[in-house]
């Protein structure tokens, strides 16, 4: 049984208001990030830059996001998520505006990499899920996280064609400006996510005590390692799948359709995974997800490639694409409580982003070295099996603290 804490809201209207507001913010932040790839050719051709320059900026974005997430999480846990979300959206808007004016690869890396990386740490699912976890009763928490992620997943699906349309009408720089304005216009969605903790001092824990407690918990580190596998698999597939398909004779249209199927299946899958997290042990669900990913990747590589095998693979992977996120966040809440959930999730999320960096970078490096993606697929499959084995023994019992052991 999960603990009830702080300022939970129980009304049905409040529930859906929080879910819609959080989902809209996640959809905007993650949707723009998901659409970054379609800016590659317009920007590099117009500026006469190499693709490596564009890719390096996005790689920096992943690392900065992972490094900044624990820090923004600490701020959100101390001062409330709403302030962090406002800052994240404003920084996102400003970063996109500056990105549209970048004249050199260095300036582009500072805007698309550094600025947007920090902005994502303050506007994507980590801060939103932390606020939802505190504002929704424990009995509804898993379903709320899944529903929020599902609504946010719609942003991944719609932002690609929307960005393509904006580029066609306004050019790539004008499209970035329009997306920046959209981020600023979303600021009212932060109003319901006012999760400033209101628990009595007698039952509060200091941040240093919470970190010591987490670092001494074996399951915390197992979650970190498992999330690294998640980041590796998703980043590799999202970045290198189109090139892999082109090498095997399928067209760019097939690749675009596959990515769209992933985004659409993710909407349903994230909600279902969150809903199942309220019925079954989350660590077991996470283990099953990683095993299913490994099996799907192995079947995709070993079976003859065709458009239909691609679409089935993308549907399966999409259904469990971001389903690990609400389950991981929910598992942290279940074990450690919600007072510092954003900080703790941020620390675990760094493992995910480290895996994302390795998935993107190793995918290109090993292909250049071997002229094949086979070894990278094999690594992704192996990491899936290892992640499943790491999650199974996690001790998911709630940590019970007494007032004397948890000073304010």
C-alpha cells in the first residue's frame, strides 16, 4: 500500500484537470524534441553545416538534460513544480528563438544543446510526474501517471507533421519561432500543478537524509542501470532506424510511417502501463517490458524485413516505448515516498540519458567501424535481458520512517 502524503486532491474534476495540464506540457516539450530530426536537412543545407555538427548539438542536449534533471528536481521538490515548469517553458521558448538565429555550429550547440537541454529538465515528464504524484491520491497515482503520459504522447504523434507544415509555410527559422511562441502560450497550463508540500514538519525528511537513504538502497541503483538500457534502446531506434531501413532497401516513407506508428502506439501503451502499475507489482511489469523489447528486437533483426514486419515491430515497440517512465516514477514513489520524488527520479533519469547518448553515438561509431548495425542491435537485445534480470530482485517495500529518524 502506498503512503498518502502532502496535498493530494481527490475530486474527479481535479484529477482530469491535473492530467490534461500535465499531459499538455509533456506533449509540447517532448513533441518538439521528437520533431528535431526533421530540422536536420533544412538547417544543415541552409547553413552549410555538416550533419555531425547538428548531431553533436543534439547529443549535448541529451547529456545536459540528464545532468540538469537532478538539480531542477531538487528545486521543484523544495519550491514546488509550478515555478520550475514556468521557468522551463520560458527557457524552451527563448532557446528556440535563439536557435533560429544561430549562425555558427558553436552557437547552435549552445542553444539547441545547452539551452534546450536545461529547458527539457524543467518542462518534460520528470517535473510533471513529480507534481502529479504529490497532487493525486496514492490509489489513483499510477493511473494518473499513465493518463498524463498518454496525453503527452499525442504531442509526439502530432508535432512531426505540424513542424513539417510550419517549415513549409515559414521556413525552418520561422517554424522554430512559432514553436517557441507556442511554448510561451502554454504557461497557463502550469497553474493547476501547484504542488508545494504542506506536510507537517514532524514527518518531513531532509534532502541529505533522503539522498543517503536512496543511495544506500540497492533497488535505487538497479533502477538506474535498468533505465540506462531503456535510453540506449529508444535513442538508437529513434535515430538510426531510418538509416537501417534505407540500407536494407526500404524507402523513407516506410521509415516515416514506422516512426508514426511508434508515436501512436505509445499513446495507448503508456496509459495501459500506468493502469497496470496500479494492479500489479511495478518491478515485475518493468522486467516484462524489457524482455518484450529484447524479443521484439531479436525477431525484427532475424526475420526477413518487409514493410509489414517493420510496422508490427514499430507497433510492439511503440506500445512499450515510454511505458517504463510512469512505472519507474511510480516505483520510486512507492518505496521512497513523494517528498523528493522529482529529485530521485532525476537521478535515475541520468542513467537513461547516459544510455541515450551511448545509443546514438555507438550506433554511428560501430556502423562506421563495421558497415553494419548488427552489433548495435545485439547490444540492445542483451541490455534488455540484463535490465529484466536487474529489476526482478528490487526490494519494492515502502520505507517506513519514524518522526525521530526523519527530521525536518
